[in-house]
């Protein structure tokens, strides 16, 4: 019980401070995020596709940093969808203001971008995280986003055990 309480306090403290990718959270706090949340009476869940591009090209491996995969290829991209369940529409005022991808004890923080105009009648909200680390293909990661509703209330939403795919 004490562990659950301390994790909840850590999550709430991080939700209350900072915006976007500037929020620092421990892997343990992020892993405690739920896989469904409710906003304005709508149950939301996270869906994702995470990959690295290994097609030949100019930028296929020149910018590898220490601790990253030695395999050439472009940086990781995550296409994320916050989807409403049971045929409901996503509440109009929500936004995704921060995202994290966790691989072991490493955390990549980013500010996801809504790259396409939002359909007001949509059943999901799509955002993209770009220029991620060069973690190895087939690595299993957890993904967490912070959802902010129209009243400014923030909640974490997680998707676990996603493989980094390789586009070839």
C-alpha cells in the first residue's frame, strides 16, 4: 500500500509541474500509468506504432550517440493514437502535451506533435514523436503520454510491451 501511495504522489507531483517534454519522470512512475483513463465520460486508450527506418539513404547512420544501437538507420519515430472506446468520440478539448518511451532504465521524453488537422468528429487523436533514440529493432518499450483535458486536468495514459519495428 505504501508503495502504491508513494507512486501516486510521484505521478501527481510530476503532473502538476512543467509542460511538455520538460517534465522529468522516473521509469517507475511512468510504468505506474494506467492503460485506460476516462475524460468527460469517455474511456480512452493508447495505440501506437514505433519504428526505425533502415532504408538506404544519406542520413541512415551518421548521428549515433553512445548507448544507442550500432546498427545503421534513422532515429526512432512513434505514431500515437489516443482512441475512444465503445464507438465514442474523443472529447474535443483534449490534447497530448508530453510523451515518454521507456526502454529498460532509459527514458526518451518528447513533445508529441499533431501533424494533421484534427477532425472534430474523430474517434481518435493522432500525434507523432520524432527524432528518438536509435534503440535496437525488436526492443520492447513502454509508451506513456500525458493527456490534458479542456479544464487543464492532466492524466497519464500508457501502452506497454510495444516492439520497435524496422522499416526496410
